[in-house]
C-alpha cells in the first residue's frame, strides 16, 4: 500500500487510531513525526490546533510534543478557564461561620511533665 505524501488531519488520525488499536509502533512513530512537522512549522499552526480537537492527538501533544499550549499562547488563542459546575443539590457556595479559636493557657500555668522528686 502506497501512502500519500500529503499530510491531512484524517491521515494523522488514521495512524493514531491504528497505533491505539493494534499497538503498531511504526504507525505511532509516523503519526508523531507528522504531528511534529505541523507543530513546529508556523505554516501549519491552525491545522495543528484543529487536529488537537481529537483526544488521541491531544494525548500525543501533551506527552510527546508539548506544543499546542505554547502555540495558542503565542497566537493569543488561549481559552479562558471554565467554571466548575456545582454538585447536584447544592445551590451555591454557603458561607460558613467563623469558628472561635480556643484559648490556650500560657505555658507557665501548665503543670510540668517531669515534677521535681523532692
């Protein structure tokens, strides 16, 4: 089977899926090399960020390439953090009353652990 010399999102994802399904190291190496080409080339930054929408590609980026966040920061594409949804049944943060701090006796008023044997 002859592989196309053109890189496409579908071709990279096919290699990643083959590597994930069959444990094919050659397919994984090929996919990583293709992803590196896109990640390290400013010409393909938009395509690379589009590719990172797929979970397998994102996993490879986080573990091997580590470029997606760097590119997004440089381009100003960093997404704002999403707020966590509150747990079911909880209507929002409940203010807890401040606890009164217990008063500790001064060190001089405590009995000694080792009394004088007189």
